[in-house]
C-alpha cells in the first residue's frame, strides 16, 4: 500500500530527535486526510517542502516508509 503526499500543511517540527511535517495525504482508496510524516533529519523535511512547492504532482511513498521518509 502507498500514500500520496499532496501538500505540506504545517511544520517542520522537532519531536525527540525526529522531525515531522503535517501533510495532506491520499490513500489508495482516494481518501484525503492529514497525517504527520516523520523524517530522520530537518534537511529531509525541508527537501520535501521545497519539492512540493515546485510541482503540482504528489509524492508517492510506500505506507511502510511513512514514518521515515
């Protein structure tokens, strides 16, 4: 199963040595919801922000990797 990240709504935030963004995501069934997406580094979080601000295409990730993009 995979999810598509459409938009960063808020963040990045730091939480006990991890970083996260609040994002608008879509599941395989087309349902949209808000989800915290975790990253290992602040730079990785900012990289997704930059990527999504330069394209209209969603970023697709495997559901197993949602906590460590």
